[in-house]
C-alpha cells in the first residue's frame, strides 16, 4: 500500500503545474491568436474585397471577438485537461482538430446565405479558424510550464 501511495505522490509531483505561469501562457495564447487573426484579416483584405454588407468581415472587431471567446474557452479547457487527465496535450489536440472541423461547417453551410458573403470571404474565415487553432494548440501544448521542467 505504501508503494501505491508513493507512486501517486511521485506522479502528482511530476504533473504539478505552475498555475501562475500557466495564466501568463494562457493570456499570451489569447493575445497571440487574436493578433494572428487580425493579421490574417488585413492580409485577406489585400487579396479579397470584403463586402461591407458582410458584417463578419466588415471590420477587424469581428475577427477579434470571434477569436477571443474561443481562445479563452480553449485555455480553460486545457487547464482542466492538465489537472484531470494523464495526456492533456494529446487529448487537447484531438479536441481542437474536431472543433476546427466543426467550425468549418457553418462556414460552408450558413455563411453563404449571409448578405454580402462570397466564396473568397468564406475562405478567409476558414483560414482564420485554422490559424487560431494552430496558434492556440501550439502555444498551450508547448509553452505550458510544469513544476518539474
């Protein structure tokens, strides 16, 4: 029995997380995802003419809002996975891939019905989703500190 409790303590020590530093990584992740999507927004505007009737891309605030909220949810989800799972990075990456694919469904089904939308603008939205996912997954799974690193 002492062997089991020793192993559990060693396992907990190995997985101890510096939550203050995680909060900084989480904040940096949200900021980086937003900045990346604002950059995509402006690069997209050089390639695609955004229709002002298409409110999603009418100005950068749409990109900011629709990146901030999911990024915060991702940071909170990864914190829960760190706390309660044995392989948080793998699980998070799988969840993020599924969520990315699901996020493209409205882009392909609903967005074409929105006034002012175009195929080109839809591609910009889909690229924004992929960029945000890549930034969020990379930052959380590689920069998250643990007490044993």
